[in-house]
C-alpha cells in the first residue's frame, strides 16, 4: 500500500508542470461561422474554438456577439462556457 501511494505521488509530481501549459482566458467577439458537425465556432478574432460534445448550439449563428471562456490545450481553444451578449 505504501508503494502504491508513493508511486501515485511520484507520478503526480512529474505531471504537475504540464498543468501550467493549459491557460484559461476569455474573449468577447462576434460569431462568423458555426459548425455543429465539427463542434466548432469561429469568431471575428480569426480563431476557431472547439466545443465539448454535449455543447448546445441553440441560438448561435453568424453575427451573434458572444463572450467565450476557454482553455488553450495543445494549441486548441476549448470552450468552457459561452454567454450571449445583447
């Protein structure tokens, strides 16, 4: 049991630096394209944002202004949350 705990702590210590690579941010922009097939939203900032598989695209279309909260992982911008702006 002690060995298993030591191994787990060792692995978590080795992987800790990788957690700093993921950076959370937000952007306020207008939607230019929505692809429900690829689960992506393109904004007028020129970037493409990847949505999770359970994402609800209802009400999202070109020209809608949004506030997107995302995390950048391996060069992809993964959507954490999205709010419509009136």
